[in-house]
C-alpha cells in the first residue's frame, strides 16, 4: 500500500500570497491550516475577507478536483441546513489553477470562501442538540448526494471503509500489545455484508476538525458546515455517518450514547435500513483502526507530517474503552436510536391472534379488556414504536408508561445488571434505595422529602390515603368527578370513574365528590371557573365535617381518564389552601402526568402554582417496570410512624431503584422534558389547525405531551361524538398509529406518547388525523 503523503505540497506562506495575487487578484496575508495530503492556507485581505487556498497533492487529478467543485455546487444549491463555501474563480475565470512549486512539482490550486465557526473538536462538551444537528446535517447531505454522480468518485482510496482491508497489513507497524485489539475490529469488519448497504458518493471525512459549529451557548450550538471534500468517494452511504460517529465518540464518558444521539437525528431525516444500523458500530470502529494504522504508516514514511497524529491518542483510548463494552450493547443502543426492535430474534412460533383470544377466555378473568375490534398481538417495542407479530410497526401515541421509550436499553441494562447482583428488600441498607430517594426528592419541592417506594400507582394512592388518615385522624376524602386513582378497594372508592361506571356501587360514605373542573364541557367555563369549582370543594368538605372532617383531597394535576382535562389556572393552588384550612391533606396524583411530560415543568402540579402535601407517582417512573412512589413531608411521615411497621416486600427493592435511577438519567441526559415542551407545542399547533378545518374537533387542550382532542357533533350543543372517536381510533390503528379514547362520553382522543416522540412523529400524527377525520365526517 502506497501513501500519497510524500507527494504533499511543500509551499511557503509567501508562495500562497503570491498565488493569491497572481491567480486570483487578491492581496492577502496567509497562514497554514492542517492537512494530511494537501496544503491549505487561510488567506485574509486588508478589508477582512477570508478564503481558503487549497493546494492539491501532486498525485491529485484535475478530474477529482472537478468532482469536488461540482459536489460543492450541487450541495450548495439544495435545501440543506449546512453552509457550503463558494468557489472563487481565477482571474481567467477558471475554477482550478495550476502552479509549479520550488521542487518543480505541479499542483492544482483552488480558492474557496472562508466559513466561520468553531471546530467540533475544540468544543469540550457536546450538547445533545448539537449532536442531533450533526445527525441532521449528515442525513441531509447523504440524502442529497444520493442524486449526485461523478466518475472520479469510483476510486481506490485508503480512507474508504469498504477498502479498509488494505490497511490491515499495517497492523504490524502498531505496538505489539495493541495489534490484537485492532485485529479484533478488522475481523468484525470482514463480516459486513456490503450488498445490503446502499451506496452513493459520500463526503467520507466528517471528522471533528472538519465539522464547524455556530452558536454562543452550549444549548444554542449547532453544526453549521462540514468542510473538506478531499476524501469524497463512492462507497456505502452509511460509511459517511460511521466516520462522523468515530469522532463523535472520542473523549466521551458514554461514547455509545453520544453516537446514538447523532444516529437518532440522522435516521429521522434519512432512514437507515436494518443492515446499515447493524454495521454502523463496526464501521465506526474500523475508521478508528484505519486512523491508528495510517498514522503508524505515516510516522514511518513522513515523520514530520503531524496531521494524522492529531486524533491518534484519543483514538487509541477510545478503541481501548470500546473493547471493554460488553457484547451487543452498541448494537442495542443504535437499534433503539433508530426505533428498530432492540433485540434481534428469529421468526417466533406465535399462536395466532384468534388462538390467543381463545386462550385468554379460558384462563384470564373476563373483566380484562382488549383494545381495538381486532386486538393487536404486540411482540416487540422500541422507542416510540410497537411491533406486532406480523412485523408491522405502530407509532405509539398514547403509552405514557414507556416514558423514555419502549425497551430503552439503559433501563433494561440497569434492571438486568442489578438483578444479576442482588434483589432484596428495604430491611437491608442499600445504596440504590437512598440514592434514588435523594434523586427523586431533589426533583420535588423542598417540603416533599420523605419517600415510600411501592409497586404501582394504585398502591401509591392507597398508601397516600393511609398517610393522610394517620396524619389527620380522620377518614373522609374528597375527589373530583370522573377521576381514576387505582384498582384496590380503597382506590376504587376514590375513583368516580369506576364507582359511578358499569358495575360500580356508587360513592362510599367516606367519599365526597366535586365536579370535574372542566372548562370546556363542565358546569363552569368562564374566566372565574376556578373560583366556582373551588367553592364546590367547600360544600364537599362541609358534608365531610359530619363524618369528622376531611382527611384528604385527591386530585390529578391534569385529569386523564376524565378526558385529558386541564384544570383552570390556579385551581389546585386555591383548592389546596381551602383543604389545608379545613385540616385536610392535599394529594397530587401525578401517576399520569409526572416526570417532565408537562414540558414547562417537571410536575404538572407546578403548572398550577401549587405544592401538595403528598405526591403519588407511578407509570413513567419505572418505564414499564412495576414501580410507584409516595413522597410526602417529614411531618406526615412522622404521624404515620405510629409503631406499626410499614413493610413492602418488593417496594424499594434494588432492581426497582436501579430502574428508577436509569429513568431519571435518561430524562436528564436526553432532555426529554424540553422535547415534551417543543414537540408538544408543535403538535398542538398542528392539532389546532385541524380544529379550524374539521367541525368534529371541538377542543384541543394540553400541556407538553399530555394532550386531548375532544370530538363533538355540534359546536353549539357540544354533543359528544363518542362513536366517531371510537371509529377514528380504529382507523388510526389501521394506518399504524395507536391512540385511545376517554372521558365520561368516550369522545376525547388521548395523546400521551413516550417522551422520545419527535416533531416528525407529531407531523405524521396530524397528517393522518387530518385524512381520517375527513373519512369519519363523511361516514356520519
Ligand atoms: C391517575 C391514575 N392514578 C392511579 C392509577 C393506578 O395506577 P396502576 O395501574 O399502576 O395501579 C392510574 C392508572 O391508570 C391513573 O391513571
């Protein structure tokens, strides 16, 4: 294998100044820029204009430079978020000039406009948004280049990952103790089935010093340009992303996670196929191996050329780190990033849907329900998608349990690793339990400092009732109409949704109901609605007085089963004041609404300017693992400690704590609360658009990614359109989107997807609703 490095130009700064003047008519000062095979100078004119003078390697053909020029023009003419330099013509009007160096070698010369920005490699911490912008930029570039061709791109090139086998010979130049490490990665590379990867012309060198970033603050930074087209080659398209990932992973505490953020954004714009996703990690590692191998050769051939050694030390330390990563972890994370089934499993022998329904009838209680007229047989989940037994993918718009995504690999790993080490109960000291309690309370208002871990939302509300009763020495509770708080004896009694519904036995003597504070359909709708609804609370508490007074007021911070009801502003604040005044305890049921879903706040009660005495948590807290929590004040906890031990076999076990911690980590690291805010706003804007064009849509409401669409038949009477809502949900399912209905008239479409839901998902949801709504109306 030969190297082009010895043919690198050796021009001086004075040469560059002279070339600029002679060929481009510019009076400039010049400074060196690093390059492996070429020579680049940064030029400045007196007036401040800046350029890059590119002196090509003597081995470079004019045809290849023409390819680069055409490619730059092609990309610059397309709608891509990235900036591209302009080609500055010579005085003779050409794109390329030819100069002869002092050593009498001929070099082609081009002049490009300078692009401002900081190199990605110079930025210490890479914000998730910055990584996502890199993914988007690369995807747009690759998608665009799929329509570009040039014969000069079909070349033999040592940086082409498809041709990486040639560099394998160089392993012998590496230090003895590192050869097997690199050989291991090459062995993986050998397994790649290139026929399953799409091919196109690619940039092939999105290294961290070729990526320019703009933006002053970390959160505002985004990739503005990907420079240097000298490594362009026709290869597997996915190699372009793999090259970028190799550099993105450098110096990262979680290299795989950082790479996954780029992949997720890339995939959303220019979807990768399964084979491409599965080859990405190997290809990225191969790029690192190429880098260390080619650097070793360069040190042998041209020891004074520093270029390749720039990333050599970090590349080695990354390769060593990656060697310690167990099994198929990168594959799982990358597959999750692309919303593909995280674990590959062969064709399973499933029972048919009909057989499963029959078996359910035989062995499961008939009070269990199934969604949809033809029930779904779901066998897998990844991110915001569910997969049925036939392999069909559904966009999950309603499952708020899979908060950080179905089968999130970080949560799965936390559970599996802890399960393999220990799972006991809270009667032993355990770091996980205390750490989780500290992390959870740190997310809550100061006064909520004491945690009880349980196994479900029902259990959390059941315990909240016991705490309130112990603290007040009273029995009664006030609840809002249509509320649901759980499936135990006491929580069914707290749930008008159940006790007033089919099979319900009406309110228990200790339960008092107030109207659902619904400003769209409820009793009070105007600007003073909150005052009226709170007044009802006083009446309910008065009747509780006859039983010794109110122990607890239970209220969801936005009422989900009641129909995605957003409480009128400050309802909870004023209701809590009234309840406390009467000696009662305020319980915020955040089972549906907590953990960043509200977007503006981490807890929905914060949107109400209210602080509860007890908060109950469930569903998203464990991302599907059975976990719940009650958090309260030290005073209430003290009242509960009356001598009777509180023991919960599974509540607070080390596995649950590991899961809870992993969920909090992912919400923080992936900025999912911010995503709920931004994607939620985007979605609501789209839905409001639908409201304007479809009579059936009476109301669109919600905060963040907790949204309801109320369907009505008549805008005057607001007659609920329950059957239409049911039909719409069925038709959406046929189109691959999962939703459900709720509310007392079953006419409210519930939207509360995993928080990894993207703007593109939101647009798909709105567009599909739009077409289904037209059909649904016509069916009337
Ligand atoms: C608001 C609310 N609270 C409590 C519960 C009960 O939670 P779990 O089903 O985990 O017992 C639910 C369940 O749907 C709920 O929506």
